[in-house]
């Protein structure tokens, strides 16, 4: 706002104009926790900004959040739809006083696997082919399979499936 200031005396008036601008205090921004480990396809707990100082007029985040997550007025929420290794995100809160930023780290993991076999106890006969034992699983995708200890000679383990013809006798293992 422009103000005109007058000073008067018997010698006459004198004036001067000044401009006064009052800005919003800069925002003090924090998030807790700063490190999030989320699970794909599972809704996250809402992450709210911790604010003091001024009031933010606009928000920015870089890089863009992964599919399924959104930021509205500094609040991060949603259900992540993709896996992601640790990514650091910078969030800015802006107002007429300036900009401030804060970083958070987000990792998105594959959902845990629920694995079962039916039946879980097999009695096989040496030199007779078994019916393949196929795994039942749900949850996340399987990245790799392993079995311990090694199967009896003649049996194979491929992508969770046990099949083959046992060629040796073996006690319950």
C-alpha cells in the first residue's frame, strides 16, 4: 500500500510517499515420520505436514508421487499401485513470504506371499511318477523359489511345483 506522509509548518507543507508490503511469515515445514515403507495395494496411513510460522498458499512435490498416492494441501495419502525402491521426495510449501521445503523418503514393497500346498504330507512310491504338487499362493508376486533340503533323487522343483519320479527310498523329511 502506498502511504503519503505530510509534514507541515509555517514554511509550507512537504510530503513523501512510502510503500509498505506485509508478507506472510515463511512456513516452517516438517513431516514425521520422514521415512515411509509402504506395501503395494495396501492403503497407507495419511501423512500430515507439521506446520508453524505462516500459512502455505501453494504446495509442490518433486518427483511426482508413484501411481496411487496423492498430495493435497501437503497431506500425502492413498494406496500405492507400484513397487518402488527408496525415492527421496522434496515437498515445498509456498506463500508470499517465500518457500520452504522438506524431504521424505518412500519405499514401496511387494505384498507378502501367502503360500500353501495341499496336501502338505505326501507318501510316494519309488519308481512311480507322482502327481505334480502345485503351490497355492496369494499376495505378492514370487520373485524366486527355493527349497531346503534338496529333494529326493528323481524329483524336481520348478517355480514352486514339485514333480517327477522318485528313484530312491527316503524317510519323512
